[in-house]
C-alpha cells in the first residue's frame, strides 16, 4: 500500500491512514498514535481497542488451566477473570506461582476468580531478562556436566529444576515482547530466541532426569554431553555478542555422535535422542540471533 505525502505550512509532512485500519484499531479524531522510526521504516501503532482484560468461563479439565493462563499472560492481558468449576483453584494458584511473574489473585469465589498483574512491564527489562535466561541456561549446562562427571545423581536432578525458572522468565519475556514490541520488525527473531532457550532447557531437564533415574551414564554419553556443552557455550555467546557469524563447527559431528548412541538402542538411544534435540534447538536459536543482528546492522547503517 502506498500513500502520498502532503506538506503543510512548509514544515510538517502528513500521510493519511487507511480507513479500515483506523476502524479496526479504534483510531478516531484526536487519538494518540505511537510513531517509531526504525531505519528506513516508520512504525505507526495505536493503543486500539482495550485488550487489557480477558473475561471467560472455563468448564474444561483442571489440566487445561495452565496452558490457558500462560497463553493469556504471554499475549499481554493485565487482568483475567475466570468462571471456574470446583477444585480448580489449586491449579490456578500453582500456575501463578510457577509460570506468571507479577500476577496475583485479587478476587476469589466458589465459581470465579480474578487474577491481575501487580507489576509494570518496561521495555528496558527485555534485554535484562534475556541475559538472565542466557546466564541460567549456561549454569544449568555447567552444573549438569559437573554432577554427571562426578556421578552425583541428586545434584543432577537439582540442576534439572532450573528449567522451571527459565520457563517463568521466558514467559515474562514473551509478555513484554507482545505488549511493547509486537509491531517491531525484530519481534519474530526475539521470540525465536526465547523459544530456543525454552526447548534447550526442556531437553536438558528430560536428559538429567533420565540419567538420575538410571543412576548411571556411559563414557560415550558423558563425552557427547561435554561436547554439547561446549557447542552450547558458543551459541549462548552469540546471543550476547549479536554477531553475524554462525559458529557452524561441530553440529554435524555432534549429530553423528548422537546417532551412534541411538543405533545402540536401550538407555543410550534415549540420551542420543534428547541430545540431538538439544543440538538442533541450539542451532535454530543461533539462526534467530543472526536474523536479529542483521536487522540491527541494517538499522545502524541507515542511521549513521
């Protein structure tokens, strides 16, 4: 869609807005719009119809509460009013405690409850959260490898608990993205990085629990995991440096090592599958970082 630029009073440049877009987003005379320069692109956004509150009746199984609330949370709703059945409050409270940073129950009855944010998300928090996620994932890898080498299975299970912390932080980061950066050109890349961190931590949790329950790990499994940790370190460093250089060395060899374990069958096959998933998740995450860095490089060139 193209629009002609009109010049008023010799100084001000004016562009008309599409009528359908204005109606869909609640833009009327006197409305305030957010105008954000982004290189050669100018992003125009409205506050639009209010999406701060969500009200719905839920009559499904209690197990559906967690995905329902986390999805609404990540989409940016500030208040969620639920009509619920008996026995669901325990699951609602557990979901808030484990998944929803800054949310609390503010009203509760036999057949309803209302939860609301008690914090104010700020744009500058996003980078801080991302760095925390990188740090925690790095610690999860390091502590897991240390426990594995020393065959301290209880410590390995404790390292697996970091996955819960990462889930909570990435949920909050996605919420900030949806509320503050949904129209940003880098939105999809940032979301992809967070998803990569989630997938990697999920796989690590499953791998650690598998080893801890078995109470043993073969030499080949330990060697492969040590190599995966080294590979992960390069990928996580990429997030911090925002480099355009993909650290390609290692992936194919690691996947071949994992395939050898899988072919042997048994316990080793399970570990091989888990670590293959981790390797691919880390590689995909690196691709998202490069996409993000590419956009930032282009912006810096447009704005010397």
